[in-house]
C-alpha cells in the first residue's frame, strides 16, 4: 500500500451510482506499479450537482476525473475545452486538468479500439453489425466507420434510433457506410459472407444473464467474431451463441481496462506497457471476483 502524504495527487470517478466501479483497482494498481504518488477514489454525485462536482474537483486540485453514467454528456457544458473526438461522440468519460479548468476526452472508443487490436480483431475492410443504437452503439458506429469497415449495419429494436445514427455517421464520413435495420428483420441480412458483430445493447448484463438480444442460431452462423461490450458476466449468452456457431467471442473487460489506461496516460504522461496492462487487468478481474 502506498504512503499517502502532503504531495499525494487525487483522481476520481464522478457518477451515480459509483459503488460498483472497477476503476480504483485499475488506477491504483498503475499508480503503485509506476511509483506515482496518486490515489483514485469514487465520488458519488447526486442528481442535480454535476456542475458543482466539476468545479469542486478543479478547486480541490484534482489531477483528473473519470465520468460515468448518467453524466457523460451532462459534464460537457462545464468544461474549459473538449477534445475533437469526444465532441464528435458527444460524450466525455475523462477530465484532464489544465491551467484554468478541465479538458474533456472520450477514452471509451480508443479503449475499445486498443482492446480489439490486442484481441486480434480487424475492422478495416470488414462487414460489421452493431446490435443496439444507444449512446455506446453510436460511438462504436463512428469508430468502425473511421477505421474503415466496408459496411456497417445497425440493428435496433427502435429502428428510428438506428436511422438517426446512420444518417449522422454517413454525414460525417461522407459515405453510405452505415445502414439501419429493425432488430426483428435480422433474418434479412445476406448470408453470402460473415460479419464482425459488436453487441452494444444492455441485454445479457448481470443480473439477467440468461438473455441474448437474438436467440436464433441462424443469425449467429453469419458471425465470425462477436464482441460483446458487456463485462459482467465475463461470458455472456451472446458470446456462447457466437462460439456455439463457430465464431470467436470477446467480452467488454478489455475495453474497460484500456479506457482506464488511456485516461491514466492522459493524467500522468506515463506510457503503460503490455506487462503493466496485464497486471492492471488481473487486479480488475480480482476486484470483480473473476479470478
Ligand atoms: P443505452 O443507451 O441505454 O442503450 C441500450 C440499448 O439496448 C438500446 O439500443 C436499446 O434498444 C437496447 N435494448 C434494451 N433493452 C432491450 C430489449 N429488451 N430488447 C432489445 N433491445 C433492447 O446503453 P449504452 O450506454 O449505449 O450501453 C450499452 C451497453 O454497453 C451496456 O450493456 C453497457 O454495459 C456496455 N458498456 C460497456 C463499456 C465497457 O467499458 N466495456 C462501457 C460502456 C458501456 P432501444 O433503443 O430499442 O431501447
């Protein structure tokens, strides 16, 4: 355990709730391993107090913060500056201290990209599916379009939300990369090639672990790689269905890890190498009761 003294810097997590977070395990492991005099703690911010939380964090000389549900968009008006990627995504999960306020970043998407690279999942030239059209799915669509997926189909229960994302992403990237589709129409997907599928709905998340957003094995036969963004449970029903039908499956644990690592790198200027990333990964899994 590190010694806390007069020079210890603080980073923290702003959210509601925050009690379930794994981020302290990631950041405190990194700080200890790198010999950085820094602690990371959760801050439960009640509804209606996000502005005070951001201003208070700056006034208290915090080095940085993560931001989680429900404040990822709501912190934006209180920032001094916003990184272009975070602005494009419309959500900030990391605040970095600057001379006169915080600068907002989004490390969720770079985190997912670093996790996919590490897992050997290719995006360039792929045909991709996104299940869901919530906040995270929108950012995934931007990532896949930016990294050169050949075609991206967004399947969502509320098809209007998928349409809105498709319009927006196609507008930004100037090509008809994204096509919306109603979830119930999944059988209409052509079967002349296999897809990379990113599962970005909340279906299958603890405690309702027995569900997948689509159950039909015929759908899973069209998938070569299934990337579930859910990390609890570590093996979701979606992942089992992908694997049972011959595909590779991954969970959202590494995305969670790398969004934290990239935030830590922004706060401290440190470079987290692979052995240290593995150490933080093990600490995070231990905190979740997975190892
Ligand atoms: P969100 O905005 O609430 O979106 C939820 C999505 O799930 C929507 O597309 C919604 O469809 C769909 N959905 C919910 N219930 C459904 C049902 N019964 N049938 C069909 N579709 C249903 O959530 P989000 O913030 O984008 O998060 C999505 C997932 O990403 C969550 O599971 C979260 O755990 C995960 N996540 C992971 C990480 C990580 O680091 N690994 C980080 C952030 C989030 P409608 O539009 O039709 O309602």
